[in-house]
């Protein structure tokens, strides 16, 4: 676990004052999930994604999502060669290990949906041919609040493909002073030297799968799920897939913490990031989902 501690330390030197968000992002990757970072412009969303790729030694591509972006622009396109009478597929930027889908909600739903198969299955289909993507494959998407002009809200099916959704938020006074003294961190992120390799990331992901979950912990998780499905304040309950996502994220959080077993505090730590973007469907104000997740944790007893 020394390597993970070193990775976290390096990332904390780039993304100042955000230790919890860094741990969540790393846990999301180790859980084989995808991460949505939703916040105002200028909060460090892109810097976090690039720093994560550099420090883990992953191949990295950034896709700037715009209103005129087409699915072929991210998946790739087949080009016909008359001399050989064959089509040759030219892979798009999706064929890498860490993809930054920058400002994903500035493109149309048609292009957003091109990511669905890739995120869910680790493959893409084009011209009747299915092509596997790299391993590990990790999408970090950023988006600005939907209240901003020129944005398209992500459909529920797309939101559900993201294991976690986090916000970075404003810096506290101490971290902001350090940032003002040192200057922007984008160049520092680009200059990072890899601390790990893709092979090590795959090994860590396999070890996360082996983190022990007790029957008592499963009981607690089921009580949490049941509460969301039976209380009138929740427009819709958490699905079985959401339950699996919570469990895998808790495993990864425990692993990052250096443990081989999950405890209730791990589940509580990841629940807001895993559940809130799934709970907010049907709510008038998306921010209400945070109140629901706090109520959920306060109302459901660990011991039953």
C-alpha cells in the first residue's frame, strides 16, 4: 500500500486542499468505475484528471466536447482505400486508458450516448465490428452546472454509468493562499512523473475485488437500499445496480485505506458520491439529493 500513499501525496501536491476528493477519484478507478466531476469552471476538474493519468502511468486523451462533436469524432471512422478495396478503421481518442471527456454536457445527447457502450462494456461497435478498448479503461468526465447556457443535461442512463460524481468546490483560505503563491497547477500536472504503471493498476483492481465483505455489512447495505425505496421523500429508490456500485466503491475505499475488509464507515464515506446523482432524478433542485443522502445515513442504523 506504500505506492498508493505515495500517489495520494503526489496528487495532494497538485490538487490543493482536496484530500477527500482525491481519495474518491482514486477509489473510483480502483473499483473499475467512471468519474463525473461537476463544478463551476476554474475549479481544477481538468487538472485532477490529467494528474491522475500522469501519476498512474496511464495513456491519456482529452476530448473537448462541443455542440458540433459527432460520435465518429470520439469512436473513430473507417476510411476506404480504393487501391486495396478495403476499409481501414482509424481509432478515435476513446482508444486509450484514461479519457477526459471535458465539459461533456456541452455536446448533444446523440454524442453523449456514444460513450454508453464504452463505459458499460469496455468496447465500441462501429460498422458492424465490435472492438475492445484498452485496459484499464477509465472515463473522467467534467461538466458545468446545467443552469449555465449551452449545456445539455445528461440523461439518467448516462448518469448511471458513472460510479461516482464529485464536486471540488472552493478552496479554504489556507489552500487558496498556497495556490496564489505557487501559481496555477496545470503545468505541474503535465510535468508529473509516473509513480505506477497500468499493470500495477490492474493488479490493484483485482485486489479490490478480493476485499472481504461480511454478512453484517451486506445487511446494512440492504437496509440503506430498502429505505430509499420505501420513503416518500425519495422520488425513486436506489436500484440493484446502485447497490453493487456502493459495495464495490466501499471495497475500493477500504483498500485505499490499507484494509482487506469493509467496515460501515467505508460505505458511509462513499455513499454521497455514489448515490446522490442517482437519487436526484425527479427532484426539482439537484442539490436536494445531498440532503437525502445525509438523511439516509442518519436514519438507517448500522446494527439494524
